[in-house]
C-alpha cells in the first residue's frame, strides 16, 4: 500500500494513521460502510487545513468474518 498524502507541516499522513482513522470510525454508532469514506475524506481535508489539491482513490472492503489481523502485513 502506498499513501503519500502530505499534511501540514509537510508530513505524510501515513498508512498507520489511515488504519487508526478507519478503525476509529468503526468504534462509533454503525452507519454502514458508505459513511466511512465520507468521514475519511473529511478527515483528510481537515488535516490539509480545509483544502484539497489532489484526487484520491479509496477502495474499502467490509469484512464480516473472523478477525484477520494475523494476515495484515504493512510494507
């Protein structure tokens, strides 16, 4: 996975931070999978001081099986 969103003061948003954000969204009241990309988009926009300068593609899959943490490997 490659994530190069730069947030002020010129630091990368980073994969670990993205995972923390998405996991945090899962802690709130269930609103369905459609709400998570919207919340993530607003989080990224907020991190950039309310401005966007790039297009971004986000692909999310909702997992409904057993925990698969042991399969996750960050490069």
